[in-house]
C-alpha cells in the first residue's frame, strides 16, 4: 500500500512523532503543508516536514485518457486555442518548517 511510504521515509531518516500519508488528489501537498503549519502553530512539535510526490501510474493515466483530460498531441498549449488537454509528469517536493 502507498500509505507505508511516509512511515518508511520517517524510519529511514530517524524522524519521530506523528507521520501520515494523504491522498486528496491534486491538493495533497498543500493539505500536508497546512497540517504541518497547524501543528507548529499549536506547538505540538518544534519542527515539521511536509512533502509531496506525484507519480505516474498506468491506472490513473488510463482513467485520465478515457476522460479526455490528456493532450492528444502530447504537448501543453497553455492559454492557446490549440490546447487539447494536459501532459502528466512526476515530481517531488519537501519543506522543513
């Protein structure tokens, strides 16, 4: 299960304290950042890490393609009438607060 990923990262880095995995689609990274900042504001911890990962999976790509969300041309044409969808990509970001 993907929910194990955050625990493995914490264990590998020797981090202690609460650890959770979120999946709120496109907003997961911002929700993680909000929860980390809220925990700091409530003084529940001295530091907090918020990370986000976007991975390409075949199942999601098939679903997006079936819904007509992906570009047929394989290119993004932002703010252009030739735009016919978007192109997927992978990425990762982390913030230590």
